[in-house]
């Protein structure tokens, strides 16, 4: 495998208190990112889950899927999930992430599909006990560029990052303890975005 491309790729460190954050904007070329977007759109078993708030049930404003090693289970949004078996595309992407980020090996991936600008995910932290105290999460963006917001839980400091197609964002250290993040609705965006967040579940 050519590790996607032969062009030089390095991480840009993003200064942030109480955590570690870095991004590789050219993790994939635009054409490679489009190719994976199209393949994952068709091959992944996408589900639109529901949540109940104040006695009313609502569809989650995005579609999700969970893949990983055999026997991996994970709870998010108060829903228990058993991982589906890795696909060829997901294993390819995982291998290249681990090549550039060798201190972290992943056994699962949560996928989100934002089909248009009204699809979103609200403020949250990936701080479930199954991920350990200082999880390192690798997030790959494919498709439409979307805004990624972070807010410090104590100081309320905010950071905004625009995640382009083919980018790789690494969140580590105590970031999940001290920060929350979201993908807000952006109604003017018409195209879809697939986000892959690789994790290690203990």
C-alpha cells in the first residue's frame, strides 16, 4: 500500500491548555478523500438512532455506525453497541493513521454521517469509562468541510477549527476531561460529510 500518497505530510500542533490537539490537513488528497467518501457511503451499515427527551422520542440529527474488533462493545448516548466487523476501507484508513501516530493503536471506530448542513452533533465529551482516563481519538473528515467547535468546561474558552475533506485531527491528553466539542448545524451547506473517529476501547 502506498500509504495514500507520497507527498510530505506533517502534523500542525494547535496550542490548547489542558489537552493535546493536532491536525494533518493533507492526510488524504482531495481525490482519495472523495473516493473513500463514496465507498463508505455505500458499504457502511448506516443507522439513524432515536433519543427520548422529556417523554418525546426524536431522531438523532445524523446517521451513525460502529465497527471494530470482535467482541468490542461501547456505550454512547445511553445506547449499547456491539461493533460490526471491520470493512476493507476502514482497515486501510486505520493502518495509515497508526503509521503516522504509532503510539496509539485502535480497536474500533465510530462513524457519523452528516448528510447535509442541518445534521449536527451537540456539545459533548468523549469521556466514557471504556475509553480510559486520557483517550487519544483520531478523527478523519471526508466530504463537505464543517466547523468543529471546542469549549473549555471551566474557563469557557472557545476554539473553532474548519475540518477539510481528507484531514486527520488527533485529540489527546486530558482534552476530553477539560473540553467539550460539537459539530453545529450550518444550514447553507448542502453536501454530506462522513466522520470517522478511531478509538481504543478497554
